[in-house]
C-alpha cells in the first residue's frame, strides 16, 4: 500500500513563498511520476506541475516562472517551491503518485492561502 503525505501549506501574504513536500512510502519511489494538483473552492482540480521518474518537469502556464518542482529520491520526497505567490494560488494542494503500472495514489491535501 502506497502512502502519500503532503505538508508545508499555510497562510502567506501575496508575494511570499512556501515550499510544499510530498512524501511517499510503500513503493520504489524513484520509478514513480509525481504530480502536484490544486483545487480551489468551486473549481475543478487542476495540474500545477509534475516530474517524471527521469526528472523531466512540466508546469501549468499560470505558475511557470514562479513554481519549481523537484525530487529527492534518497528521501522519497518531492517538493514544490512556490514563489511570488498570488491570491489566486489559494487552494488545497494535492500530491499524486503514479506507479509504473499507472495506478495512482493521492494524498489528503494541504491548504495554501495567499492573502492580499
């Protein structure tokens, strides 16, 4: 059973920074693709950034140049560094772990609130 735990959310002023962490256990972490998603109230969940097992990254247009996804395969953790935060970044942020079998596991989410 794969367990996924997000952390690092909180309240920050516009222009500030946060770093989210996604720790996964119960699988060969280095073989997994990892994605960060977010869901704001009344909106659909959307992909923010993802990183492949080989380290290739992709970002939503809305966060390009502000967010950076990275992974540490020794610590079985993926990070999302979020800089220049905007109020519209306010959402619950979720981590998704995709196994090579393409089975997905989700975490419970962490709240990010950006005040004006």
